C-alpha cells in the first residue's frame, strides 16, 4: 500500500468514534487508530505500525476480556485463521474492568478479491448498564403487578361474603312477610340495597380487571348476532333504568355474524350504556347505531350528556382514571369500566375510542373485525368469569 493511501486510511480510522484496526489479507496490521490502542492499553506494548503482524496483538486484547468469557472467534485463538473474517461477525464482550465492548468484524473486498477485515470496538458499557437497570425495574414492576392483582383478587373475594349477607338481610327487611315498613324505613332499606348493589358492581369490576390483566386472558369465541346482542343490551339497560327520563334509541342495520365472546361484548355495551345514561341529564337522549363496514362491525353509543374533555379521551381508558368534569360533577364510579371495555375489545382485535364535544355529549365507537382477532389470540374457553360493572369516565 502506497504511503499516501496509508495516510488516508489512518486519517479515516482516527475520525471514527470507535476503536478500529484494519487487518490485511496476510494477517498484518494495515492501520489502527488511537482509540483502539487506548481501549486495550496497547501503547508501548505492541507494534501497531503498518505491516506489523497481528499475532502478538491477540493475547494482549484477550487479556482484557472478563474471566470465563467463551465467545472467542477462531481468529482470537489462532490469528492465522484468515477465512473467518470473510463474513460479518458481531459480539458483545465483557472486559475484566467491568466495561462491555461491542466488537464487529467486517470483511473488506474488491470484487472477488479479499483485502482483509475491519475490526471495530465500541464501548457500550453505559447502554448495558441502562438496559440492566430497565430489566431490574421491569422485574420489580412485574412483581408489584402480581402482588397488586393477588391483593385485589383476595380482597374482592373477602368482601363478597359479607356483602352478600348485607344484601340478603336488606331483601328480608323489604319483604312484607316480615312486617310492613313505614316510609322512612323503606327509604333507608332502599338506600342500603342501592349502595350494596353498587359495591357489588365495583367488586365485579375489580375481579374482571384482575382476570384481564392475566398473562393469557381467554375468551369464549363463537358466532355473534350483532343486532340481537344490541337489542338485548338496550332492553336490559331500559329494564334497569326504570324511573329515569333518558330516551334511548337503537338503529342497527342488518349484517353478518362476527366471531367473538358475546358475553364479554354485551358487558362492554352495558358499560357504555350505563355511562351514557349516568352522564346524560333528564330528557336527554342515548343513541346506539351499528352497521357493517367492510370486514368489520362499527357500533356507536352517543349521548347528549356532559361529554368527555379532549385531553382525557385516552386517559379514561387507563383504569382508575376519571375525567375532570366527572370528578367535579360528583358522579359515582371507579374508573375501571372503560379500561375493561377497551381490553375486551382489543382482545377481539378491535378498537374502542371516545369523541364528541364536552358539554354537548360523548360518542364511543367500537370497531370489531368479523373474523375476530388475528391469529386466534385468547380463544380458549375461560368459563364462568363474571364481567360488567360500573364504568367510570
């Protein structure tokens, strides 16, 4: 190699942000930069001038490796194995002083002629430390999530037994066979039953949230008649809302069945309808529209209530998050219903979004693919799991 070419090659290597050495086809040094020498403390210990043999350099670099490192290339063990450099190789090597370097070996060619190999060494110690810290944090968060789910599950089950007793005695108190109640006593019993029922829905939400946060939540997939499911959901809502002045309209076009878990999807609709009725004032209107579009069903639940602030339209699906206008308005709820609903819809391969105008009404849009989730995710039966509960915006 001409001296001018050597000077240019040396200048290129010195400009690189990594330690680098170019090895010739006969295992001689063509050029090495100062970063490479400094990385392995080679100054004054080995000849790195052009034409010097690579063989004496190898044990000095190897001596910097952490004890027990077994990722040596044949070249590391025998500098004469030139052929191993004719494919690109990479490795992350721990050093004895605690650093980690990424070594890349790239073959140099001109046509079919092999000209040697470029070895680069990048110190990735900081990145590896950050990765290790993130791994530890992830493990800690996973354990905290497991403990939280275990606590929520246990607490919910523990609350169910005394709550069932309270509800049973409330029913007995309201039974005329045990004596008539005066107006004030009837008001007290009604309040007891109403709040016990609300607490039962909260517990159901907590249990469903715990189940859906499992590593592999499972649903029972089958053919779902969407118009029939919507009709049942609206009729159930009307039956539960006796005495309210919110007008409900269902407008559903005919269309094909979709693959889904009807039980879970109907609870999603129940959550959205409960929300719509709860946040809509008397004489307001709730409209449910649905129609197939392409290879999916699109269902909208719209109301003329308080609406969802623009800055909360994603946060309300996070769980235990409620929009500011709901908190200040004194509306009851846990903030779990929408999180559960979006999880169920996503397990079907669909989407659930919020829109509308604050102060004029909210629109929740569900899109469900006809064929269900891609790859059949979560399709094995998990029978007997309760769903539903009070949604919270």
